[in-house]
């Protein structure tokens, strides 16, 4: 377990939609998935797996109703269902009477979680997934979820907690009506102001996607812009010159720093409003934000003035968060801002040249997600080495006091598994025994009986 983010998978025999969800899925589905993972990570601490004692799904208002807790303590072949959220119950048409995995009806959303619980045991890490299927009501359902391991002893995965969100696909006729209405709305808006296309955006693409930005330019809060009347000359000027959220004062602010910020904000606006939400647009914006960060290091006073004008406060523990807020906007999704900040901090640590980060993200195996994962792993440092439990036990027994053999209980056949220590004179003394009803005692007896 390396503490990295959830592994992205699509389920067996289902279309590969890991990189891009169907367009009818809204951004809030993705956020539930991320919030669930962040919650799991917050419980991790310095353990290999979060403790099951710290989890109470019924108290999680955010996504508890969309979750299921699977309990392996009674066996892995047919584990029990320790908790099932109310929203998931209603979607699957269940009454809450099911208690085991074998009782989960097929073609229900719950089965999309429980059919794959063994993957968690095999991977020893959270797994995220998304796909589309036809449910028990013959409705087409788009869903996205995550399954996360929990342990009662920080050694064995004996619980799996799954969170899933879903959306029923709109009928084709309804989708066409919506698209036609959106086109009519855009045409109406274009008669009065320059507008950003308002269209459905795939939430799994790397480009920013937020309802805050699905609006005309004059409604976008950050990067700040003003409404533009539709004279050809004014539109042309606006398209050629990026609009800066901070009005520069040449008497005290560096023109170079202000222009770098304007370039980064313009690229961020392009990534946000890009119809395809392409990776290239997002990577370009992050790359320009990194270039701006390099300049901010050289001109810290001017950079501080820009933050003050934007009413953004820098935090010492995460200095790049303020910078990405300045570039992408304070109302942008906090999880994505944190990812961008981690990527820029890592690029600074790697001493990348200005303009090099976008190319590095494009060529990096796994792109931005894996770059952020490695950045956070590097920041945490190497994981602490786990103590060798057998070595610790041997050390304790090496100094343990001897006990009388008469005090060791035997089974019905008079047998017992006993640990002894050889003395300097060649004799032995007993240190303790394994209880007769302990299953490990039976295994040891079988191993002894097969010798010779």
C-alpha cells in the first residue's frame, strides 16, 4: 500500500469509459467520488489501512446514503452486508432485508459494487470505476463509484466500503430538445454579449468542469472579465488581448509578472470554456501557472500585491494553493485546485524550466493524475518500515520466564502445542502453549504428524 490515489478501472465486459464519461453525467457525480476518497485518506493516518472503528456510514451525511459496507470477518466467500445506504436501497428497489452478498439481485446498481469486491483484496488499495448498464427496470444507468479497504487490525482487509453515484440517461428525444433549446439560448445571448458556449461537459476529462463557468463571460467570477458589447472591433480586441483579473499599475507592479498572470488566466479560461475539455488546454494552463510561479519567486513583493488585490491569503503549508486560486479562480473546485498546486510545487522542486511543465504532463505516464500522485508521495517521503512481527515475538520469548509444563492445557487426546527454549546444558524449559481450540494448533499438529 503506497498511499496513492484510487486506481482507475472499468468493469469487466463493459465499454471503456475511464477517461471520459457520457455527457449527461454532471460534475457533482465526480465530486462525490473524490470526496469519498478524501474521506478515506483522512482516516488513514500512518496506518496501512484505515481502522474500521473510525467508520460509521450512517453518520456520513455527504454520501452515506449512497454507500455499502461489506464485512469479511465471517468469511470471504459470501461476506455480509454491514450497512446499506437509503438512496442505494431505493434505487435498487430493495426493502433492506438482504444481509449477504449472495442475496443481492443481479442487474441492480448494488450488484455493480458487490460483484467486484475481491478486486480490493487483490489490489490492497482503493479502486475507482465507471460504466453504463441496463438496470432491473430496463433503464440505462451511468454510474461512477469507488471501493475502499478498511481493516480491524491494520494487517488484513476485512471490510470494504463502497460509494456510488449514478444518473439515468435521458431519452434521445429529450436530449435533442435540450440541445435545441441550448442552441436557441446561445443565439439569443450572442445578440447582446459575447458568451461562452453552454453545453454538457464530460466530467472525467482533465479539463476543469464546473457550473460556475457554464455562463456568459460577464457572469464568470474568476478569471475576472467584463461584459463586452458586440461591436466587431471590440470583440476582436478582446480575443487578441487576454483580460486580467488585476488592473496593473506600472508604477509598482511588474509588467512581466502581470502579463504572465494574464496569460495563465487566459489559458485557464480557455480550459474551462473549451467545448471538449481537452487535456492539452488544461496542461497549457497549468504550465503557464508554473511559469507565473517562477516569476513570482523572483518578484515576491509584486506577487504579494497581486494576491492582496484579489483578496487571496497565502498559506505557508501550501503556498501554491493561493497561486492557483489567482489563476483559476477562488470558486473553482477545491480538490482540483489542490491537484494543480501539488503539480506546480513538484515542478518547482524538479527545477523545471518555464514552459516545460505542460510538455512533462503530456508525456508523463498517467498524465496529471499520476504526476500529482508521485508529487504527494515524494512530499510524504518513504513509508515507515513495518516491524517484523516474528522478530519481535522471538525477542520477547528470548527473555520470557519459564513456566511449568503442568500449567499447559491439553486437548481431549492429551495433546498440546508448546514453545520451548533450549538451555545451555542441553535441556529445555517451556515458555507457553497454544490453546487447544485455536485453529493454528490444529495446523501445527497436522504439520508434525506428516513429518518423517
